[in-house]
C-alpha cells in the first residue's frame, strides 16, 4: 500500500523568451518535480514569497543583473533569492540567475572588459567541489556552454567557490547548504546557442568573438554536456526532494 505523495513544486523564473529551463527542466521533471514557470517579461506576476515552493530556479537572460529598467521585476526576484537562502529552500541560479544571486546577497556583477565568453569552455574544479552535492562528480576540465557579456566580480560574503575557468573566475559557487549559482548554461545544447547567435552573433563578432565557432564547439560537445550537466541537474533534484517532507513515500 502506498501512502499519498506530495509533488514538490519548483518556482522557475524565466526572464525572456528563448531562455527556458531546457535540459535542466527535463531532469527535474523526470525526477518527479513539478515546474511552475513564471514569465514576468510576458506579464506574469511573481509570487510575494516561496510559500508552497520546494525550490527556486532562476534562469538566464541578456540584461545586466542590476538593470531594473530592462527588468523591472528584479527587486522581487532578489526578495525571493534572499528568502530561499535564509530559509534553506533549494536554489539554483543560471547565468543571469547566478549573477542576480551574487548581487542580491552582497557580491557584485560587472561587464566583462574582454568581450563576451561564448562557446563550450572547459572548467576547473576548486578544492571545495570535493563532496559538494552538485559539483562533487563534475570532472576537472568538463566543458560548459557559455554565452555571457557580464560576469560576477565578487562573490557574496561566505560564498564557497566551486568551479573556475581560464577566462572567467567565478563559474560556480554555493551559499549556505542549498543555494548554488553558475555562470554557464547547464540547460542548453547546440540548438539553443545557435538561436542566440542569430540575434547576438553580430555583436559578438564586433567584440572580437567568433559566434560561428562558438556554436560549433557547443554542438561538438553535446554528448559531454548532456552527460555532465544532466547529472548535476539530477543532483539538485535530489537536494530538493531531500528537503521536501512527504515528497517520497515508501510503499
């Protein structure tokens, strides 16, 4: 006999069209989590709190993490980020989402002075990655899809750096026991990056980058990207499930 189950719900904040949860969302759904997507760019209102939410996923976007003119809902996102950290609600911030985390929690975000980082880029493990619930199994040198003009200048006080790169210092970090931010895009594969290059590629080229090579590198790395970052997303799902009483009931 199986007792009743509660399906944990993840609040997913998507900042613009074309930047959905992708591969990460697939893994969360496969783990038995329900995704509640909110599109503030399309008029959706953000909830005032995380009541009833088992986790918070903040996705990427082209705007700066402090640009409230472009993203007038940023103050509400910061409130939810701080609530998640203060209440140990599992949190994952991706690219812009990770930058919002850093800014909201006392760190800083800056425009890169070297132009955008794009393509499949190898990352390096830092000592604290050993034993980390998400990044403990990420191999040194694992590639990650990148597409960002801004970067985290300083981590929040008390944040633990987990992954770094040759061209971008802060690639993954943890705040407290259940909040993680990443600079890269674990949710995307080649098709998504190719779509971004259609709109952003000319600007990348003017800044000295090679959008065609960037897309090709992500496509070439797809098998590795899917393996490594699906596992990481699944690990975050395990954190959410472990923090949600009643989420799983044994027969």
